[in-house]
C-alpha cells in the first residue's frame, strides 16, 4: 500500500515539473509566435485592401493589359517639326526631330519613316546633328528650342553610333532645353552643346558645354549666369576653332513671360572656347530678346542675326568682318520666343531665310523681305534644310509637319506619313452607332 502511494506521488511530481517546463517554453516562444501571427494578419489585411482597390478601380493593368494602341490619324496634318539632319553623303537619308514626338528616320527621302527614339527618356526633341566624319554617329538634343507656353522639356544629350538604331544619354540631364549641337569636322570627339536651361526657373545645366572625348565628360566653356543659357551655336567652316553663340536671358511664369534682358548677347571665340569676346559694335545697346543666327557657307565672313530688342531696336543685323562690327539691314523681326531662326543660301551670301508664321526670304542681305510661299502648306515654321548643290530644293518643317520643294517654294510636297500631330485636347461624343473623336491641335 505504501509502495503504491509513493509511486502516485512521484508521478504527480513529474507531471507538475513537465507542465512547468512546457509553460516556460511557451512563454519564450509566444513573442515570436505572436509576432508571426501579427505579420500574417497584416499581410492578409494588405492583400485584402489591394484586392478591394483593384476591384473598385476604374482602370488597372489587368483591365487594359490586353489592349493595343493604334493610330487613328489624322492623315492630313502632321506635327511641329524642330529640326532636320540630312546625310551629307546621301540626301535620301535624313532624320527629323519632333517637338513632341521623338525622332524619325527615312532612308528613301520620306517615302517611309521609322521612329527611332520611342524608348528613351524624353519625347520632346530640340535639335539633331549628324557627325560630318561618320554619318552613323548622330547627336540629339532633347527639349524643344523655344520659350512658348506649351513647352516640352528634355533630359539632356543623346548619341547614336549605329545610325539611330540605339541611343545613349551622354549627360547634361538638367539642361531642359538644348538649343544647338555642332561637331568639329577635324575630330568627332569634340562637340559643342548650347544648353538653354529651364525657362521656368534658374540654374541647371546652362551655358555652352564642350566635350573632347565623345561625350564621356563635359566642360562648361561659356557661363553667363544661372538665368541665361546658350541657344544658337555656329561654327566657321574654314576654322572650327572659331565659334559664334547667342546667349539668351528668359523666364516664363504662369501669368507672363520675360523675353529678354541685359544678359542676352552674342559671343565669339577664336580658340575653341578657351576665351570669349562679347560682340557689341553696331548691335543694340538696349535689352535684347530671342534671336537667330546663321553664317554664310559662301563667305563665312558674313554672319546674320535676327534680334528682338527694346525701343524698336530689333531687326536684321549683318556683319561682313567676322563680327567685328554689325550693320542693321532692316527692322524685320518675328517672335523670338517661338520663331527667329535664320538659314543662309548655300550659293548666294545675300540670300537668307527666316522661319516665322509665314516664313520670309530676303535676296538683298536682309534689306527687304517677301513670303517664301504657303501653297497648300501649313503656317508656323521652325526648321529648314537647303540642298547645298541645288538651293531651289529644300525642306521646311513647321507646326503642320514636313514639306519639300524643288522650285524654291512655289510648290510643296507634304510628307503625310509622319503621324506626329500635336494635340492639346482630345474628346469623344456620344453619337451612335459610332462615336466621333475630336482633337484640338
């Protein structure tokens, strides 16, 4: 009897000790277990919330993932052209830069175009330049080169080494708008870029930049201020160490635009940007605004500038001594924020073109002007390329697309297969059985 009672006591003691051990272990594990339970609960709650959001959302990737975009026109209007770059060795091959539609390339003089810049960091292109030494190398400046209200901005300079098949961002990402790019024909690694900077505020990459290693590194060789960048960059074809640039001070606000200032000026270097001279003799002494510049291929001593200026001092200015002095040829001028872009005839030093609402041509060095012609052609021009071998053959690009003429502007051929119409608003109506699509351009 005593032996049986003793065994029961020992079993009770062992059970009590075991229960204490299990309880202690549970207490040690409970924080981890509780934490795990809370984590799983939080995860389930978030998943439930995501499902509810997707369920409640009008648009989500699951709903529209299977849809593909297609062009529905219009076929009779194209979009704002910023620049042309034509292969100097093959005029059937060229690039067209679009203010809000990337870069397109043709190899058959516009019979067909291919988009070559759709998958990169900017939709707005200001300028495009082909390397004169190697036509497979192409440079593009993003951000359109104007200061108007609806202004597309970019993310620097891009370079292609395979004829536009692929592109690499080469820097100056805070430039916002690129005004011009020129390549040294003696050394393609030497490139100059005019960076305008943001029109909405100061700072960023602003001024004239130079690379000597093909874009790997950049040096600012002309700096004016945080408010003033460089727009036009032109190179003397006889001596690439001689460059002329225009600095433009501007600022846009929601309620107004300041289109000029005391820092707007023309500068010249004779040593590839090591030092600069500000050109003033004969130019307006008052505040200047948007301007265009061009150098004559026939006689590079002749340079033209179309300048907005205060106190009715604006107009066409010309130098015949490489910028040492300037003469006002006429008071002809257009809007500097949107137009004022000059092009020189490749055979006649007295013949120049200006891009404007209805583009004009002068055959007497800028003294008198007449319209180029808008026969079946849209107004508001921004870009031009003149055939160096036949000046009656040229391209004009404007708000309505790209046009080609072979008779100096009497008749134009419209490149209707560039689907880059710039819409500001798009809307549909409730018509049945088919609705109408409306667009404001």
